[in-house]
């Protein structure tokens, strides 16, 4: 099972996270649900520690007795330090002056990268993580991050592996140097009677943001190559939100970074769901969660499970959590 929970609170694309969080947690222990028939899950976009702890607790009640999230190790001693140091006040002043009309962190990011890039470049990673997960007015977010412990905002990548089978070994790896301030990477977990699982969330296409040192397609492809090249040396399964996908004209699915999503095939991996004639969008234009984002979206197949067909057999891959079960006012929406 791969599932993007969309609980990264600071971004508009993860709208209605409070309402969806409760429904997601209840779904874990629902009788006869998807979780009941799954043995291993790769979950993305759960960056807040309290959310991860509750996911793990509910998952144990559903038989997932093993879990791993972890943080990217840092050489810095974070004892007694706050997420944002006094150095960040220069960046905060620039952002509050020039990006004051933004209604959220996600809305402010194009302005930050364009106007306050120099000042923001000196901000430590814990500060970036804290601000990215913030909700509400920008001033209140900065105030909170200047006071919150740095240890609460170490880089965890928002990834979790939950398993009913023993996780023999596990580690979290950040991708190589990127021109984007928000770190990406993967979990590598050796699971008994399964093999090695790589759980990831690759860099997306933020076409409304100012371009960085490399294009968004180049960033995504570099991460895909690093991931697949590592995984191809092992009997591996690669799962997660790849933020790339093939075209499916029958279901009006548009391609996104197709060069990235075709790379695993060059290393012997298949993509059973995307290659199925019945495949449909996993990021859908008519999903109310996506409609609530800052701009219209196109339907794409962004979520994938890549396998080596010589090692793993697949049976009827399917799209899950498609029912609109979360009620927000007059709206009904899926879990994510």
C-alpha cells in the first residue's frame, strides 16, 4: 500500500487536513478496509511528530506492529536551540514586508524564492521545516518558530513505513544536493519475508514558483535516478508519490515528467498499476481536496509501486481510498 496522507499543514494543496486526519486514523482500524488486507504501507506527507505517533498507535491496533520514520541525521547539536534562530529574523522581516499579502506559507513561497531568496538562504533547516508546516498568518508562524524547540523540527521527510511483518533493518536517506530548500529522500527498510522496500516522495512540479538552479523536471529525474540506481542492486520494491506519471488517453490522464517515470523500466522494474488498461488518476482534478488548492490541477497518475517482475508477482493492482467519506460543511471528499 502506498498512500499520500496530505497532512503537511503549511501547504494549500493539503486542504482540510484536520478533518481528513480523523477519517484517515479511523480507516486504519475499519473492519474489512484496505489496511486490513495490506501487510506493508508506505505513507507520505505526515511531517508532524504527533500525527506520526497517532498513526503508529492506530496501526498497531490493526496488526502493524512494526514501524519506522526516523530523521535525517545532522551534525548540529540542537540541545536548547529553537527552530528558528535570531538569524531568521532578517528573512522574516523581508518576507513580512514584501510577501505580506500571502494568505499561507504555500501562497508566500513564490514571493520568498523571488524576492527574499538571499535572506532565506541563511536560514537553518529546522526553521524551514517549522515554517513549512505552519498554518495561519505568517507573523504567528514566525513567532511560533522562534520559540519552538529545534528538536521538534528535524528533517523527517514526512515518510513512514508501517508493517505487519518484522522490519529487520531500516534507515532514512536524504537525496543529494538540491537547489530546493525542502529536503526529499527515502526510507530503505528490509522487511522479513518481503524484501527491501524503498518508500519515497519525489520533488513535484511547482510551475508557479520561480525557477531554481535546475528545472523541476531535472530535480525529479535526478532523485528518481538516485533512488532506482540504489534499489536496482537489491530485490526491491519502490513505492510512493513519485510526482511523475505516464499518459492515459482513455481516461484523459496527462503525462507529468514522463522521462522520470520511464527510468525504472530501464533498470528492470515494472509499474503494474500504471501499465494496467484500467489505471486511472491518483491525483485527480475533480478531487475536492485538490480543487481547494491555489490553482486548477490536471489529473495524473503520481503514485506508483515499482517491482522487479522476475522477483515479485502482482495481482490486480488497484486504486484505493476513492470514496468520498469526509464531510466538510456541504462538501464530501476522500481521505486525501
